[in-house]
C-alpha cells in the first residue's frame, strides 16, 4: 500500500511549513451540509403544505441569503473571540516571562516532564525552548491554555462558510428557478446527490469508506427533510 506522503527532508520541511487548512475544510463542509439541509427542508415543508412554487422560491432564496449570512457572522464572532483571547493570553505570558521568568520555566519544566522527558534531556530541552521566547509562548498557548498554535483568520472562515452555504443551498432550488417539472422530484434527486457528494468528499479526511460517509450524510439530510415535510403536511391547505 503506497504511503500518504513522502519523508524526504524537503518534503518534511514543506509539509511542516504549510498552512494548516483544516479549519477551512470544516467550515466548507459544515456550510455545505447546513445550506443543503435547511434549504431542502424549506422546499419539503412548503411542498408538504401544498403551497405554490413561488413560495418555495421566495422562502428558499431568503433562507439561503439570510441564514448563510447568519452562519457566517456567527462563525466570524466565535472565531474572532478565540483569536482575541489568544492575543490577550499571549500578552499575559509575555509579561509573566518578563517579570517572573523562573515561575514560567517551572511551568515549562512540568509540561515537558508530562511528555515523558526527564533528567538532563528535560533540562536541555527546557533551556533550548526558553531561549526562544516566541516558541516558548507558542508552547504555553497550546499546553497551558489548549489554544491552537496557528491563529485563525475569522474573516476568511466567514467567507468560506457563507460561500459553501449559498452554493450548496441553491442546488435544491434549481428545479424551481429554471422551471423543471416535476420540480419537487428533481429537487429531491439533486439534494440527495448533494448530500451524498459532500459525504464522499468528507471521506477523504476520514477512515470511513467513501460510500459509507456519503450514505451517512445522505441519511442526515433525508431525515431533516422528512421531518420538515411531515410538519408542512400538518398545515396542508
């Protein structure tokens, strides 16, 4: 079985220097799934209520734009809060290192000891890390406060989640927008393919086979749409 990546010196350096994009991947998948689920749930609910196609289009487009913006804004606010907290704690650690360096070295020593270092190796590692203030504080951010080593970019994350939500959320509306008939049948097929497609893409970063990940995502979206259709049916005109 081929290895997932090479282990040459240049390959290792490039991989360690590369920007970690796991946050963007999470935002794109989350936005895509939620955009498809919420929009198709509206389609199913309106169809269940027996309302005209114009209502589907109006509510669907309103949901895609308003809910997509709401998700992006929420993601921005949450990510920025973590980013601001990280900057605050970075300043705290800088001040503590400046005013009480021995106490901070003691903290670093305990962190390294918990990682299995001891004796001269522990003291040497502590001396080398504490000689570089940036690396020292970076380790404290991760080990003492549990914050990621790379600061998130809240605006970029918000853009990614909004774009994924809008693009995926428009797909179940396409049959109504371009006049395909029967529109609801086409919408079911498109939404199902979208759910399955997002699931298969997600499997690239998972141990689950592509078909299982696709079916899992399809099941989640299908249950949400079925619930919306049932509720809409309670108010059938």
